[in-house]
């Protein structure tokens, strides 16, 4: 019997050792384990082109929705970043940059007497008008949108700030440039609660028809029988 006990002790001690090794192994694994991130490095820039559009590409702002509710006072504050080089009053002098009165919906490189860069002149050939989208892209990153522009300004990456700024720019001599109807294809992600308030929005009649349009077409699309292909 005593022999059995002795072997039990030896066997038990062995088991305990194995167990301890396993536990230490496991715990150190937990403590020192580092998982590699799926992608190394930093994501620095927004995609150059929206061609092919993936989910990662941010939609351009839906101007018909965001402009009527834009914060003009915040836009004026954002414009403080432009005053070193621009004036915006009617007939204001050109500075380092051209006068910006009526720039929204105005011609690209259209300020007679201002010496624009060849890059901006060339850009005007393919995009002659400062549409909301064009302004937005340019202000986001001037030298990315018009490679070689003389406007040495880093850009404003904050979309809300740009929207407010563009609303402010529009107020300075571009009030006649229409705000488009809300575009269902450009609805912003539901991140904020800030819904456009029809009571505040000057283009609220447009809002109504547009949203009715969506409501009518959506069920049709869902139930429409699949078209036979060929
Ligand atoms: C450091 C000076 C500087 C700052 C700051 C600056 N700009 Fe400019 N801007 C320029 C110059 C220079 C040009 C002419 C660019 C060219 O010819 O390539 C220009 C051109 C423009 C144009 C094109 C005008 C046209 O007639 O086609 C717009 C629009 C514009 N700037 C908007 C802005 C806004 C909005 C801000 C502030 C967020 C701003 N800029 C800040 C220097 C500046």
C-alpha cells in the first residue's frame, strides 16, 4: 500500500508540474500576446477619385439638404481662414488670391485682371463653373483637386465646416445660384439627429415633393417582377 502511495505522490507531483507549465504558458500568452492589425500604417488621404465608388468613398454633401440648414455665422468664422488672401465684398480688390464675390456658381478663373495659375486655367476648360461640388472638392484640398494651383492653402477636411463656409460664400453675391432639390442618392449617413426642419428650410416645397417621390417609387421597385434578361 505504501508503495502505491509513493507512486501516487510522484505521479501527482509530475502532473502538478505539467499543469503549472501549461498555466504559465497560457497566462504569459495572454499577457504578451499582440495581434497584428489587419492593415499596417496610417490612412492619410481621402481617395483621389470616386470612380467605381466603394462604401469607403464618402458621398459628396447633399446640397439640397445641408445648405438650407447651414450655419451662416459658423461659415463666416470659417471664412476667416481665407481673408489673408481674399476679399469677398462686391468690387473688392484682388489680393494674393482673387476677389470671391459671387464665386458660388461663378466662372472658374473668371476674375479679369487676376493672374491665375496655368493649372487653374486649364482646369477651367473641363470644369468652367464653381458648382457646389467643385468648390467643395477645391476647398477640401486645393492642390489635390487642381494640381499645381497657386492657392497655397492646406484645405478644410471637416465637411460641416465646408458646408457652412460654402453657404456663407453663396450669401456673398451668389444668392441667385439655386440650391438643388435634395438628392436621394446622397443622403448623409444617419449619424446625427439633425434632421432638416421643413419650417426652417426655404426650399421646403422642394423637400416635400422629393420625399414623396421616394415614398412612391420605393415599394414599386421592391415588388417589380424581374425583367427577363434577353
Ligand atoms: C495663402 C493664400 C490663400 C488662402 C489662405 C486662400 N486662398 Fe483661395 N486662392 C488663392 C490664390 C493664389 C488663388 C488663385 C489660384 C490659382 O490661380 O491657381 C485662389 C483661388 C481661389 C478660388 C478660385 C477663384 C476663381 O476666381 O476661380 C477660390 C474659389 C478660392 N480661392 C477660395 C478660397 C477659400 C474659400 C479660402 C478659405 C477657406 C481660400 N481660398 C484661402 C490664395 C489663397
